[in-house]
């Protein structure tokens, strides 16, 4: 299955949303305005500017423990946390600038809620597998799989 076909399938099967973030604006306020959920999710980051959007990262938020509860950050918390020792806003700004991009797209898929119980890591793995099969590599910000 192609990456785009899998995205379309996920959009049909999961509550989802999207945010376009301009690094001139505060990330936390943008996340709040877009009502980014504090829920277990898989997500896709795209970067754009003077060119078409490029998928740069696929990830998940929410780790399930042995007792069936979630132990780590859900999406809103993950996007506000530090990356490489710096606030995520600064990390994203640096990554965008380094790649010559001016905007970050964040699309998320809620994977766990009442009536829907799909592990976020499973959805992330499906997305990364589809990307790898289609492009022969991982998105540029994903270090491993």
C-alpha cells in the first residue's frame, strides 16, 4: 500500500486533525488554537516553503505499559516537550531553517479512545513501513525504525 493510500485509510478510520505552524508564532499557542489532543496518537510532520510539502517525520505519542495504561506523553505533551535538550519550538525552527523550509505541518491520528483501541506505535510502524517501501528510505528527521 502506498503511503498516501495509507494516510487516506487512516483519515477514514481515525479521528484526525491538522495544523500548519509558522515558526514566527509560538508553538504552544498554535497547538492550543488547533485543539491538538492530549491523546495517544500517531503523527506525520511535513515541511514546506517555496516547494511542495515534504514528509520529514513520522512518530507516535503514548506508550502502553504492561497494565494497559499509558505511561508517557500523549500528543500535546510530546509536541511541547524538549528535543535534544531544547524546547521543541526551537528544535523545529532549527530543523526548518536547516532544510530551507518556512512552515511545519502536523497531522495526527487519534489511535486510542472509547471504542478505538489501536496502539499508537502500531500505526507509526505501518506508516514508516509504507514510506520505506515506497521511497526506499525513512523520512529525513527519522533516525531509525
